[in-house]
């Protein structure tokens, strides 16, 4: 068993064998030390400085003082405000350029817009300051008159009378109701409204104001029609409901125009036939922008019995 190549290894090893064995052990120790040293180098590799990245190691973050935090917050807010201002200026420049282009197009087609201008904020504030408000001692000034009759034939005295009708932005004149009544009264409403649609002059909140005395007229005072664009018609030709923001914008413009003409304003029950429509919210807008500013304001209920279309007098409600 212990014989190999004729030599018996079961006996004591010779000096030469011992020396060879010790050499093998020492060699193994040397190899183990080298291997363990390389392992430590690998573990510490992240600490070895790399040329070009000296000083790039992350330093511990310094805590900012409350003053520094406040300063940084203010700088961020200032930068955000600056960005917002630049975007607003860009939007205004774009709108101004588009408006100039539209005006040139209108001029080439000899088109004159009947739209009322936007109300200046300062003028608006001044008028509101001098206008009577709700709860004023003279309740007649701030009241809305509710009358039974045909709004297309306003019950007015010697002053100018402005009839109000809400339309959409399609430029397609409707049929039935007040559309038909106004068309019988004057040829102007359909003609002006449809032309405004072709000339892209029907944006939400705009108001077309023009006289309608071509077929019928009163002995004193003029009758005018104000078409408030308060609905949007989509591509499927489906109209939206009355948009309250557009209606309020239109009433603001109408208020300034009626005040300047010392005219009375005559309205149907706007949107009363629309399902889910907020009539009382509309009534508040009418009171706020018309009646509360001293403008004689009338809301008409069309009588079921047409014989009662012209009552003896209106009834007031504050």
C-alpha cells in the first residue's frame, strides 16, 4: 500500500522529504498572504483616489440656517414669478398678433364688428364704487322688475331699450322661441349674427349690440339687441348649457354700454328651459351687474294666454 516505484513510504520520512514538505508549506503560506492582500485592496478600492476626480468625493451636507432657507425660498419664488410673467407677456403678444391679423382680414372684407369692448378694470372699479348696492335705502333703484309679456317688444318709456338674448358661438341662427320672435321683429339679428360667425367674431363672453328698428320702431327711444355669446357648440353640433363665466363677462360689458346710453335692459328668463340650469345664480348675476348699478332691469315671463301679453304695469321685486 505504501510502496511507490519500489520505495516503501511507511517508514520515517527522510531529511530530504521533510525539507521538501516545509518548502511546499511555506509556498502555500506565501500564496495565501498574497491572495488576502489583494482582497483587502478590492475592499478598499473605493478609497483609492482616481486621477481627475480628486476632491469629487461627496462632502457631508451642511445644514442651512433659517435665514439661508428663507433666502433660497424667496429666490425660487422670484424665479417662478419671473417665469409666469414671461409666459403671460408671450401669451399677450401672441393674442395681439392674432388680433392684428384678424383686424386686417376684417378690413379686407369690409367687416365692422358690433362686439362691445372689454371693460377696463379701473373704470369698472370706479363705476362699482359709485353704483348703488344691495341693501341700499332706495330699494327701487336696485330692484328687478318682473313683467308678463313679449321681450321682443319691450315695455319701455322714452329711453333706449336693450333686449338681451343668449346665443352659442356657432354663427347658426336658431328657430323657435325668441329666435323666431326677433327675426319677425327685425332682419338684422340673423344677418349680423351669421356674418359674425363667418368672420370668427363670436368668442365666449362677447356681446354683439346693434339697433333693430328696421321693421318696427317706437315713437320715442330706440330698441337695441344684445346677443351674449354664452354657449359653445361642439363639432357634433351639440350646444353646451349656459356657461356662467361667459354670461357674467357679457353682463359686465352690457352694463357699461347700458349705463353710458342711459338705457333700460330687458331679458327673458335666460336658460329657464335648460335642464339643471341654475336660474337663481343667473338672477343674482343680473342683479349684481345691472339692477344694483342703477340700470332699469326687466325680466319677462311670456304669457301662456297671448291676449295677456301687454299687462297694465310691471311688478317689482327687490
